[in-house]
């Protein structure tokens, strides 16, 4: 029997969404698995008054729980950061820790403008994301084959191997236009890719999955069907991997990988891991 | 005429996906708008050999460009971090800067295990995300009304005001089940919410948008239609906002807001800004 996890409260505080501080706290705290961290995100803390309220809430939590909460913040305004830091807590000020060093490296002062990261989106960037999401929705599961020439990436793989979430994630986070196309028993019998895809071979990327996991996922959708049987899963996966090998399509297994990991590997393979900001 | 932006290369290095370091670098560098940062993400740097290759690449970039690149990293292994830090660069080591302080605050040593943040997903967490994405897809645009009782949030608003991307973002990032339902001229003539939604009033959240922006977005889809006219946009938005006010539905405008900001405000309003990890 393993020991029960010790619970700790984490506050994630930002003058904007708090997504950066949340991502960081989640990432660094994954190194402390003896604990269960209960995180409370408090976004849009952009005035002294709001900061004072939040500081009181943090100190009250310290009193109640008997342990100082961990506080992760991306507060641009040092006055607001000081108010939060003065609460009864362990304060981790992400911007404070780095901004001065970055100023020195770049030889200029930072603009100290609140809420820049997510609010300063240009209409162009916004439109690119929305276009990519709409593209991925319209080209999900091979449903719409015209316009494939506009795809940055075309994912192929058997039904339920993770194509749709991966397509949507890449569109949402990176404005990458991703179509996805199922590989079906008909393709395996013929032994070649669907002819629709032939002109786009360089854009193809394959996803695969352990047959046991595939059967599990399919059973949730259509319990006890032939489609969801382990036998069918083994057949489809064996054939799909054989086809991808023959056709020289790069592919990876989605089993035990998060959507983030799968997407990162795809961006890396297709050379789309560069961004300007 | 404004000065041209100074370009700087940024490397984002991680033993895992690099998403944390990328999010942070993007966020903190938005405070330095005199520069255009060209970011190169190098994920999965988890061996000394790979680190040495990357360090050489960074130093070569410094030589070629005549300025030291900024390097943001979330490297768990201090040996690997040291190799990168020894390259010709300004090195910002996110874990290094905080891990010791967090160890002191928690009274334990970190596990220093590589790739924890995204790879250690439990099958439960993965399934919850996939379920939420499938739910949002199935309940997009009011297309499927059964199962609305399972929704955490039901977004309402006129066509093209941003419901679909917001629904998908909340499902993808927070495993929140979000249905979305269009408000259409029929509803405005009747002057009440669609009867399907009546039982779920507490789950409703409204989105609105400036009529000018709405007309712009609709024109991209159906140029020069009545649907996309400014007149129609003004009519629908006026009526939709009136209906939401009468029905007491909380709502916000999506104009000039990123998907992240909209989603954060919704999570905040409906009290879903707590997570355990």
C-alpha cells in the first residue's frame, strides 16, 4: 500500500489569463509526486485592489490549512507582485525572476504592459487559427477531399487511433491546417493508399496504436462489435503499419502519448517547429 | 514610420515537448515589442549527446548572427542543462531557477524525472479529454440535443461569434464538456430561448461580438449575402444581447479577445478554474 498523497494548495495568479503560470506550475510540480496539488487559478488580477483581495485569500488559506500555499505568478506590474508576495505563501514570481536578466541580454527595458501575452492578438493571427480549426473540422475523417492541397499535414491511420484530437490541437495551438484520413479494410485489401491521397504523399503522416488499446477505445463506442474486437484491431493495425512502411510514410504510435507529445513529434518531423513572435 | 524590428533568435529546449518553455518565452518576450523573435523549438533533448549537438547549433547561430540567442529551457537533468548553458547564449533555465526553492518549500527533493509533465498522463485523464472533445464535436451548433444534461457549459450566441473554437479549446485544454447552440432570427421573433435549452438555464453562457466584426467574419464565408450584411449583423446582435439580458444569461464579447481569454473568463464565471495535479 502506498502512502496517501499530501495535499497542498497552489494559487496561480496573473494579470492576464494565467495560462503561462499554470502551465509552468503543472510542469515543475510534476517533479513532486508525493503531493496532490489543488490548484486555484485567479486570472485578470490587474489592480492593487484586486491584488489585496487575493493576498487576503491566500493568507486565509494558509491559516486554515496550516501550510503556506505555493503561489505561481506572471504579474507584470511589480507593485501588484509585491502585494501578492507579502501574503503568507511561498511566492514564485516567474516574470520577476527573469525580466531583468532578459532586459540585460537585449539591452532595453521591458514595456511592463499588463496582459500582453494573449490579449495583443492581431486579427491576422486570430483568423489564421480560426481558419485552421475550420479546415480541420471540414477535413476530419476524410469527409471532404477538395482543398487537400491547402493542408499542411494529412494524418492517416485506422479509425479511433487519435487523428481527430491531434488535428484539432495542431490547428488550435499552431494554426497548422491538418486534414485527417482514415485507413480502412478496403485500402488494406487493395494494398495501396487511397488514390485521393497519392498527390499529397509528402504531407502524409501516420498514426498507429497498440491493438489492445484500440479495441478498448472502440469498445467504448460500439461495445461487443466486430469493429471493436481485438482480432479486428490486430488485423487493421498490422495492415496499416505494413502499408505505411511500404509507402514510406513516417508514423508514430499514439499509445501512452499525450496529444501534446504526438503533436510536438509531428511538428518536429514536418519541420513546423518554428514560430515568430 | 516606425523603426524596423530587430530580429533575435530564441531557442526553446526541453527534454519533453517544450510547451512550457515556449509558453513562458512567448509570454515574457511580449514585453519587448521592439524585437521580432524567431523561435526554434527543440523538444525531447534527453541525452548528453543530443544536448551537445544542440549546444553546437546554438553557438553556431551566435557566430552567424553576431548576437547571442536567448535560450529558454525546462531541462530536468542538471547535467543536460549545464551543457546547454555552456553554449554561446543567454540561458534562462526555468526549472533551475525554481526547483530548489520549491524543494525547500515542500521539504522534499524533486524526483528529477525527465518528461513528466506531458508523458505521465493517466488513461483516465486522456479519456476525459477525448470524451470532452467528442462531446463538443457532437454538440456543435445545436446539432445534437440529446445529452445536453451532461454538458458542463452550453454556449449560446449568433452564428459565427466564436462558439465552436471556444468549445473545442475548453474541451481540449480542460476536459470541460461544452455544447454550443446558435441563437437564430426565429428565437428573436419569438422573444424567448429555444425550448430545448430551458431546462439547462444554469449552464448557459453567452457570446457576443461587435456587429462590424461579425459582418467581416460572415463575409469571408458567404460574401455579399444578406446573412453577412452589416444590417443583419446589427439586428442579430442587438436582439441576441437583449434576449440574454432578459433571460439573465451571463455573456461577454469575443471581439478583440483571444480564445484563451474568452475561455478563461468562462471558466472563471462558471467556477471551473480549479484543477488537481
